[in-house]
C-alpha cells in the first residue's frame, strides 16, 4: 500500500498474520514486510498496537466492521429509494397539492 492509505483493523490483523507466517517460514522482517507492501516500521507499530487488543476485543471489532458495512449499504439503498419517491411525488404535484395519478392523467390529457 502507498503512503497515506488507510487499512481497516481487520486488514491490519490479516496482514500481521501473513507477515508473521512469512517470518516463521524463515524470511527476514524487512523482506516479509516488503512483500506485503508495508514498511518494517509500520509492522512494528501495528504489532505494538495489536498487543493491546485481547481476542474478545478483536472478535467484537470484526463484528462491528461487518455491521458497519451492512448499515452503509442500507443507508445507500434508503437514500436511493427516497430520491425516487421525491421524483415520483414531484411528477404528481399540481399547484402545491398532491393529486392521484388518475387525476393527473385526466388533467394532463385535457391540456
């Protein structure tokens, strides 16, 4: 990853596991970090920060990330639906009052 890119906590945990496995396989820290696109300094910072989380907190964090993604999709869907409803309502408005579709057809066909 390049400079300034953000990783989610889940991505960080996954990268740490992969790098640890590469190091256990005999690669140096520097080489393993390069393979996954981070600096050794970032690896050590993440490793230090991850020690503060216990397994229960890590699991809860992952659950919250999944729920957050689900809620983001829900908000996007509802926003689109709201926009469509506004467009439909705008088509059936006449002189500031809402009218039925059948009445709209009758009025518009008389013009």
